[in-house]
């Protein structure tokens, strides 16, 4: 199982692999797939996280308890990939590199991301009152991004981010996934969103909220 998460603490313009042998959780430990890690490392396209960088990054580890619970009784291995501040060209490059794995029937790819972080604490407070209250504006903006992701159009998603500056922390992992879906041999793979929520209903500039969305990839 590939787990792609954005880097919150360590700046890199590449993707990075883990040196850990296991990712630990209260519900059980998951081994890191040494063979797949070595296969990716041999491409020379990946950096390596130090133990401190790996331990500080929450975007990867927070999924492990959920995955352990979801796959109870079905052992799996993990390939954690920390995704840095990639250019559009690098997103395409990594997407092509990972695309072949999506054609394997026993391989899953999990992408970690929140959606909009709105409020002064995040330095992001756009609001078009014509759309409605702040939380309605945020939802409309998020859902436009979700619609583009579902379309599979990576260039449109890049343009959307440039236009809105929406603070989607996993924008680069999402970009990698979109390119991987386009490049894999399995036909008509698309993301489909199944849930959307906000941490609070922001009404004014002093409020804040974080949006969350869940999608599955299916043909």
C-alpha cells in the first residue's frame, strides 16, 4: 500500500521515502515494504526522510490506525512517501513513475490531504458575499476543486489552485495521483468524492475552519 502525504515541516522539492522498518500505531504496527522502497530508491528520484523528519510529519502516520482497523485480519505492508513542494512538471514525473503500480490488483494508493484552511490563523480569508456566508463560500470553492479532481484534469486542478489559492495541504499528492491515474493502463479510473465536512461553520473574519473530504478511486 502506497501512502502519499504532504510535507508540513521539511522543505523539499522532491518526494522522500522512509528509513523506518515499521509504522507503529495503538492498534498495531505495519511493516514498511523494504523491497518496494528499494525499487523506488533505485530510480534516484527520491530523497530519504531522516528519523526526525519522519517522526515530525503527521500527514502519514495519522492514517495508520484507520488502515489497521480497516484491514483487520488482512496483513499489509506500507510504502510511505512524503511529497514535497513539487512543480507541475514534477507532479507529472512522479505520477508517471507510480502509475504502473495502480495496475497491480493487490496495490492500493492512499492520499492524505485536508481541504480549505480558512481564517486569520491560516493567513487565508477570501469571501465573496454574493455566494453566501463564509462557510457557504468555502464549501462552494472546495466543491469546485472536488469537481475538477473527479474530472481527472490535472492541468485544470493546477489552474484552480493558482486562481483560488485554496489552502489544500495535500495539493501536491493529489496532483501526483491525478497524473498517475492518467498514465496507468487500467481504463477509466477516476476519483469520486463520498463525503465532505467542515470543522466549524465560519461566519466572520475572526472565525476559522478546516474542510475535510473523502474520495475513492474506481473505474
